[in-house]
C-alpha cells in the first residue's frame, strides 16, 4: 500500500483540553479524600462544578462514571448531590441520557447512570432495550507494509447520509501495527460516498474487503493498543475527532476477542510525548524504517 493513499494533512494540534486529561486523577483524589464524608451536598456540588469547567458534559460524565464505579470505597450518599448537579443543566441531563441510549456503558456504569437518571427525572430507554446504532458498513484493506480500516455510519434519521473515518496503521518499526494516520469523511449521500471509496481503492488495485461492525471495532482497538505498546501518541486528526470516535466507533458491538480499551486509555494516548506526526515527517524527509525477512532493518526512501 502506498503511503500517499492515506497521506496525513497538517492539522491544528490536538483539541482535547488538559483539564480532561487530568480529570480522572482529580476525581480519584476527591473520592479518596478523608474529609469527603464530612462534606455537605453543596460542597460536593461545588467540587463537581469546578472539575467540569471547560469539559464537554458527555466527556465529563463518561469519566465520572468510570471513577465512581472503580473507587475503592464509594459512599452511596454521593448519588443524591450528583443527581441534583445533573438537573441544574439540561445539557448535562441530555449528555447522561445520550450515554445510556448508546448502550455502550459497562454494566456497573450503566446501572449507576440509570440510578442518577431516575433520581434526576431524566427519561432513558429501559435496560436491555436494543439501541439502534448508526453503523452502516466497514471495510479493510491490507498491503505489504500497511493496512486501513474504514468505517461509515449514518448521520441522519432517514439513514440516507453517511459520515465516516479511516485508520491507517503500519507494520514496520517504529509503529509495529500502531495507528499512524486518520481521515474523517465529511457527510455525504450514502450511495456517492460508498462509490467513491470503492472506485478509489479499485483504481489502486486494492479492492475493499467488507467486515462486520464488531470486527472493525476489534481491529481498531488492537491497533490503538499498539500505539500504547509503542508509546506513540494518537494522530492529531483522531484526537480532534474524539467526539465522533466515541459516538460511532467506541460503542460498536464487541466480539469474543475485542480487547479492552477504555476512555481513559484514549486520553492517556493523547498525552504521550512521541508524536505520530513527527515520525511521519521523518519518513517523508529521511526515509521509512523497513524490517526485512531476515529481521534486519533498513531505511527506504520514497516508498510512494
């Protein structure tokens, strides 16, 4: 596969605020504080308000649920002030309802989210009901050194428009399977978007192979864990598209071998020092590291 088929474009730096990256440690400290049982509801509400400053409600609540359900000692009385805090903002209530409706929360987080919703009077679908996922289709393309996973999803209620995302990964060092580039597809008419993809890859002699939703999610999660293993930061394009990632990819169905990859894992990968863009720049200007059949590495220029 040619590098130019999925070439990175220069983008603004990642848009995830540092406050979100530091949120989980902050909540963990709050829940572990010895003085927590001595605080009244107003103090807890103030702490939540301060912790959520500058963070989207959906992102905040996803981390909050994770922190509460994994706390070593979780006092149930906290549920009441949290519910009161939720009803103070329609945006927070809608965000909680959205997390529940997606159907992707782990059981413990789903139960707690529903408890908060019930106490706050937020209407949500009954537990066990099947959410209608906007997933449309997914494909994979694998070349000698690189591979791509492409996922499209519906963007309108009539299910005639689609958006999507593709993930480019590389088998050579230093990537070792990690994601090196991401492209977000703008919304387009379903038939036209699919035809463009088919034509693009067919012209290059690399026809798309259809895969199921759970297989696409599994492949993406495995590649992101390769980023983790190689200590390579997520591409800026993926960091900037984190809303779409969690809305349309993170909550795709699992299969038996789908690895565990949490929202906190995503945030941690956004903070790593080794930038994927810097490695790509090295490859474009100096050369690509390639592992030969005898396991020796060479530098190859102009792999395009």
